[in-house]
């Protein structure tokens, strides 16, 4: 592609593309192509002007080379572009704002007075109708106040004031709607699917293939704890499906043969064979947007208080207007109160602050599914951590295979990987990765695989029952035995590692030793969380007491609990809530889902199980626990901003009322200052909460 460098400085370059015009789709193709380059950190493409601003690390020549190689027909470039990018939405509201400003300027400069009066009168019909509707419903709301101010101005012949009030109200409505829609769009996009491979059913065998290869009518297998990747109909199997991401329902729904099932839902129990209906899976984004818009998920109690306070203040504004007129018989002084509308700023600034907080969280790779969760994080005093994949690294490693009964260790790893690859858990990933490193490829040689939450996996190979999982599951639940004469070998297993036990035909076949290294930042994060407001920090794990105690001592938690089951975690959280604590739960596995649901706020680590991410209220995609500290600081800053907004709105508008009633300023000046302050505080509310 041909281009001209307009301006550049270290790490930043602005270029102008030498093309006649650029469509929104072309702008998206260029933007996401550049973002896919390893040294480019951020890109802004302006389709109106054909310009692109590129931020990069490293060599300038690499950026220029990437631009020269780019053209719209590049193979596979379209797969880089998300289903929804937000560009079309932003363009719509930009055009709307420009249209409002241009219309106002044109009518003011070129319309004769009589035509301006007619135009203003026509525009006022909408606002007056809303005011009349409030009266019919016997409600005194902000719409009534706006209608009264506009009507009185027109009756006094002050059409310029009425026009200015309506213009500023229109601008405010557009800004509020744009910010709200943009935040919903960002949130829905971050919640949309990001699945690369699925299990395709071919006869009695499951084969893992890229999702792009799936066609309508194909049969795919979805196991417990996994995300449903595509829309379809249940072909075989029975399962309990969590549909909260689409319908908002908290309870799972039973699905069996013939039931419709949708992309983005999660299998809590059971497994399904699904006949694919929508191969591209494009319906999830629309489902999420609809769900968010139709529920109160984005509403925090602070927003609700702002709306209620705004409506409660309306009668006082009307009463003050009437009282001032009765006492002074001065229409202008009375109008000065009517022109000052507390509710505009309250109803605009608070939602914008919350939605800005959600948007800013996304820049830290944190997905917040509702404003109320940021508010709860700010008030939270207790945080509970799962250990595996949370305080420890999300990438545990197999360090040793201890075979029993004369078995080959590589063969035991191959069998283990064959079972574990069907289920999303950090330990399972470690086993599968170790087998791949040793090039231990396998055919699907087992029958149906069954997953028992927080315990292990069972199946049959060549007619023999094969189980893999915890000590409790293998030796107590399954009653497996240690081969005769190898008891000492079993007792000498290294305690510094976590262990997976593999048994074949009721006899221990191997112990897989897994090292789950502690995250380097864990201790510093725990200390930082304490400084930013958490009074109680707890770790809970299914590991042995010896392992849990060592980890707890290293990271510095206040309490730890070992050998716990999923229900134990949830019950602990419920007890803490009964004591009046606001509890945050951080986890990543299927066995964390009950605790994530029980907590005031559940936070899932993105690399964990799909069901954990789906149930959680907040998801952290960044591989850095310090984002928990950022989240707490951002939430605290948000609540501080909201309180400051309250003080400013009440104080400033009260000052305008006093100045208007005392005759210092005219009603038109009151209206201008009030609306200007509303826009300024709204713009201020759009700025970042953290430096």
C-alpha cells in the first residue's frame, strides 16, 4: 500500500494513505492487520481522512515494512477483525452530534426571526408532550421540569432561551446514549467467544479441529465444564446448561435430545453431541447486547440513587419557582430556578462515570459484567483465593512420572493425556502439554469419559476401568490398590509436588508429579491488596495441608484451608457474608464455580475453565495478579468520583439558584451556565479514573 508519513516521533507515526476513499470495513482491516504485528502496540485509523496513527515498540522499519506489504486482499486478513468493532456505532453518533451542532448554527445564523420562532415551536412539541404525559401519569419527573422551562420561555417570547435549552438537552441525550451504547458494545465484544478448536465427532472417534472447519450439520462433542462453541440442536446426550450469559437465568437448564442450544452457554453437568446449526456462531454478540440492555446488570446502586434523587428534586424546583414568583412577582427570578435542573447532571454524570469505569477496566484486560460489581469491589473487605492457577502460575508442569507394576512411564503419560485433554483445567493442560513435548501422539482409544468435579476422570480402555485424579478419588472412592511390594516406592513419592494418580483395572499404574510454581508477584499482590483496603485475605485449596501451609506462609495470607471441596469454599463464603463481610472470590477451575456464585463478586482468571469465566462477575485476562490491585483502586476511585460529582452538582446549581433569585444573573445565563456545567462534568466523568 502507498502512504505518506505526515508526522512521527519516537514510538509514534502518523501516516496518510494514498487512496481515494476508505470504507469502515477497510479501516477495520488495516487496524487489525497492524495490531497483529508483534511490535505494534496500538493503532487508530480514521476512515474519513484516510489517516492512521501507529504506536510501536522497536524498529521503525518494521512498521514501514508492514504498511508496504498491506493490501485489502491479503489472505485470512478478515479473520483478524472481530464480528463487531464499534466503528459503525461511533460513526453513527459522531454524525448525529455533528448534525445537531450544524443545524443549530445554521438556524441561528441564516433563519430570520419569525422562521426561528416557528422552528423552535415545532421542536418544543416533543418536550411539551413528555411533560403532559408526566402530568397524566401524576408523576413529577425531570421531563415535566424541562417542559415547563421550555413552555414558559416560549410564552414570554424568549424563543432563543427555549432553543438553547432544547439544543443542550439534545446534546446531553446523544452523549449519554453514545457512551452507554459504546460501553455495552465494548462489554459485549469482550464477552464474545474466542474459541479456536472444537471436538468434531467422526463415528465413534472425537477429533480436535479448528472451529473454522466446522460446517452446518456437523456433529461436535461438548464435555462438562466447556463452553458451547456454536448454535445447534442436541443430537445425543443429556446435560445441565448454564445460560446466564444469554438469558440472565441463574439456574442451569436441562438439555436433551432435540433441545436447542446456543453458543456461549456452558455445560455444568453431563456432556452433549450437538448438530451444528450456525457454523459461524455469529449470534452470541447480539444475544449479549440484548441481555445487557434488558437487565439491570450495568446499574449500580449509585446510579439508582442518582436517578431517584434527580426525580425527588423536581417537585422542590417547581415549588421554589412558584414560591419565588408569589413572593417577588418577578417572572425572571422565578425562571432562574426553573432553568437550573439538578437532574440533568445527576442522570448524565453518574452513568457515564460507571460506564467509563467499566471501559477503563478493559484497558487493564479486566472484563466487568456490570457497574454494580465495581461498586461492590470498592466496599469489599475480604478476598478468598483458590490456589491452583491463581496464586500459583496458570501453567503447571509435569516434572516426573513414577510408574508402578512394571509399566512404561511414557505409555502412562500417553494414556493420561488421552483422558485429560477432554477437560479444561490447569493440571489437565500440564499433562497434555508434557505428552506433546515428548511427541506421544495417540488415537482415541477409550470409551465415554466421565468427569467427577474436584475428584478426577474415569473411562474404559480395552475393557479395563481407568481412573485418574486425586488420592481421595483413586484410593477411597474407587478403592484402587498399590501393587504388592511397591508400598515403599509409593511412600517415597516427593511431597514438594502435586500428584495425579493413574490406576488401571483397580491397580495403581503411575503417579504424575506436577510442579505448580508460585507466581512471582503473589506475595507482593497480597501485601498490596491489604494496603488498598482488604482486611482479610484467605487461601483455599484441595491440596494437602503440608503443601497449602508452605504456600500460605510464602504469600502471607491471613488464613488458609486445605483439602477442601467445592461446597466447602462456597459455605465458607456464605458464613463470611452472614458476619457482614463483603466477599470477593478469585478462582479459575470448574470446582471454583460454586464459590464464584456465592461471593458478592466472583473473579475468574481467564486461562481457567469456561464455566468459571461464565459464572464470574469479573474476568481478568492479563497474566498478572496485580490487576486485582488495579481493579480495587479503580473501583475506589470510581466511588470517590461519584461522591465528588454529587457535591459539585448540588453545590454549583444551588449557587446558580441563589444568584438567579437575587437578580445577579438572568434566566438565560442560568440556563447557559447550568447546561455548560452539565456537559463539563459529563466530559470530566469520561476521563480515566487512574493515572
